[in-house]
C-alpha cells in the first residue's frame, strides 16, 4: 500500500510517499513559497497538483494536523465531521490548522475516493493528567473555552520514544524517558510507560523553552506591560512573542543556532548569551521532569539542533546527572514524523477494510 504523507504549512507543502508495510521511501519533496508575492504557485491546490504529478499510485493519504484539542486522542480517518472539528480548532491554532485543512480539502478534490487520515500533534499528549494540564485560571475557562496545556510535536516525541525502546531493548511499559525535540521550535516531554505525562509547550506552541523566534515561558503580566509601553495591538504583540523573540531576539543576530555558535566563537557576547539562555532553560526543564518521573532511563535528543549540534548537547548534559546513582543513557535519535504518520495511516486504512 502506497501512503502519501502531507505536511501542509502556511506557505509550503512537504510530502513523502512510502510503501507500507515495508516502510520504503519512494518519493519525497517540498513545494515552497505558496501564495507569496511573485510566486507562480498561487494556492495549496495548485501546489498539491504539482506534488501529485511526481508520485504514482497513491492508496491513502496521511496528514499532519497540528491541533486536535480534546476531540482527538488518536489518528482518525477523515470525514465531514472530522473536517468540521479541524475547522473549529482553527480558532486556537490560526497559524497551523488552516494550512493543514487546506491540504486535506485539496487532496479530497484531487484524489477522489482515496482514504485520508489525520494524525494530530496534540494526540500523544492527551494522556497528560489534569493536574499537569490545567492552568491556574478560573475553572470555567477550561470548561467553556478549552484553555489548557495541549502540547505539540507529539508525533516526534512518540516516534523517538519507540525507537529508544528498541535501542535499550526494553518494553515501553518499563521505561521512563525524557525526549527533547530541539529545532527552530523546541519542546520537551516526560514519558512514563509509553505515555506522555507532561510537556513544555502549552495551549499554543509558544509556551516552554526559548526557541528560534519564540520567547517561551515569560511572566504573563509582561504582555500587557509591553503592549502599554510600546502601544501595541494584539497582532503586534503576537508577532513580537512568536517571530521576534527567542534566539533571534536575544542575540539580535539570527535564530539559526549554527550561526550563533560561530558568532559566539568570534566573541559576539549576545550570541553567547542567547546560547546560554537556551541551554539553561532546557536544563531546568530536564531537572523538573526528572522529578516528575522520579528518575529516567534515557534522555533523548532529536530534530535539527538536537540531532546535529554536539556542542549544544554537551552543554545541556554537562554534569546534569551527577547527583544520580544510576545515570540515564543519553541517546541521539533522528526523528521521522512522516514515517510515523505513514504507519498510523496504514494501520487505520487496513483496519477499516477489515471491519
């Protein structure tokens, strides 16, 4: 069975075609600059049409969908009701879900009759207990508006946790893991017996670690303070926190860790400071999750920074387990969210044919 995996972003479409269950990667590509000024690719529909010309014999499509709120604890086959729920979730994931939905609707038109599955970033974290996902706000904000910690990068955290189980040769039910997805977006998860019990991202992907351009955890009173001081509206403050902060904001140079490491070696003080803040926040979260889990068997690094920048990993892990009698394994595991989506889509489509 050939599974096409679609990751539809605001101005790009990443795609991979897998043969399942062999897991063979048949084709991959990316369509960029969709809808941007001067681009010939005016819409996701046109972008997908271009992508589909490069792949053959698609039996099913798996989509990455960022936000599923509490409605989806596992992948689902897409129907009218699911599309409606994804639309509804656009209100709390305006940067991601609309683009994901556009990809779904385009595939529905371009591949009529082909089954589609939605795999949600938030689904893996639905096992987080209520005492960990609730904020210290009036309870009605949760019941009426769904305001709570959801967490993201769930497919990546789940994938590397499963891979760690293979490497350690121990079943997931006997493992305590801390997984660090470190790229331009960053998150950490505490995983106990194969289930996420806490994660650093929250209601949106803004909470938690300092990231490429996102500020991560801040005093919430700063938002209104900055808005007042800078005479900002909601769009301006949202842009500041999501696009102008993090490594880029602290360094004043770049959100690319490779550039910051090079500039730090050249003596740029703010580049050095940005790296120190980044590393400190990660170490602090690891310490917190060691407490949540009462220890761990392995600390896992994945994604662009986590997989490729040994210097950053060394800073993070230096003496971090010195006080523990039993030292956890430190693993670097390349993530493959698309393969995970393909596997989940394959199982869903296969089971639907049997039922």
